[in-house]
């Protein structure tokens, strides 16, 4: 995975305006998306437990065995991330999602309910993406702003990036709502085995499409404003001014002429 390169904003901004973003801008966007969404490993960690559940249930129709196997696998994947000093967020998000599914399935005795918490989460997230885009505070900007070290600067100081975040949030929202429109009716009439395999099949493609569209929108947008670098530069300038003032006062006390 590449790491974001720091380039002069003027040059990258001109490239973005010309419709031909530089390699550095594309690499920075790719790196940020990988960090925010967990990359290929994140896809595996969120997909494999559900795959294990439906595979075991297809063979023996045992909800408890299927659920426990999926939960154990999710825990092992989370522990592996922690051991390798991976992001805690990615390590535990999959574990909690599987744990909720296990609780639902065991409480109701319906294997399809293993997937129900994730379905409601997908629906709620889709609504949140659309609502925040309409409100002018796109959720994707809130998620990726800290990753790009721009925080909320895109809202007032970088309108091009705000437009990109808004477009990407609309894309995420519509894709997730479209996925929900398929899964909820299927949940009502399909049997647990068929439903599980369809859900697993729909796990990765919509996600990859949303990430790809996000990459397209952001790679063509103006570069982020590194507010952390600005704060550091301001602090350095203040320290330099204080040092220069201190030297001037010392020279005045010693009777030496002040130097510029």
C-alpha cells in the first residue's frame, strides 16, 4: 500500500482542474481509502465469517454450530490484527458484527437472523450517507477528513473536495439502499440457505463499486488541505518570532546593535 506524498497544493490543484490528476494525488487517495476501509484484508474479515456460517449451515442445518464457528473465526481474525498491531477499529468491527448476528440467530432459532443486524446496519448507513449529503455535511468527508489530515477544512476552504465528498456519499448511499432493496424482500421469502449465499455474494461487489467511485471522485478533486501541517508551520513561525525577539532584547541590553 502506498503512502500519501506531500506536494505543493498549487500544482496538484491545477492538475485536478485540468481533469488529469497527478500520480501523487491518486496514490494519496488510494492509500487513504485503504486505511479507512481496511483494504483487501478488511474485505476478507467481514466476508469469511458469514461464508463459514452459511457453508456449515448448508451441510448440517445446525444454527448453534454455524454461529459459534463464525464467531470463533471472527475473534481469531481480530486477535491476529491486534497481534500484528493492526488498526483496532478494523480488528473489533467484524467481531461485534458477527457477535450480534450470533445472538439474534440463537434467540430466534432462525438462521436468517444471523444476517439481520448487518442488514439493518447497511440500511441505516445508506440513509445516513444520503441524509448527510443533502444536509451539506457528507458522511464520507467526516470519515476520510482525518485520514487525509484535512479534518473539516473541506467544508469552507476547499469546495471542490466538498463536492467530491458529496458525490461519493450519494454513491455510497444509493448503492447501500439498492443492496437493502434486494436483501429485505429476499429475507421474507427465501429459505435460510439460499438467502445466506445470496447475501455473501452481495458482500463484496457493491463495496468495491462504492470504493471505486469514491476513488474516481476524490482523485479528480483538489488536494486536501493539511491542517496539521498548517498548525505545525504556525507554531514554528511563532517560536521563531519569539526567538528573534528574545535575541533582540538581549542585544539591546548588551548595547550591541540589533541585526535583522
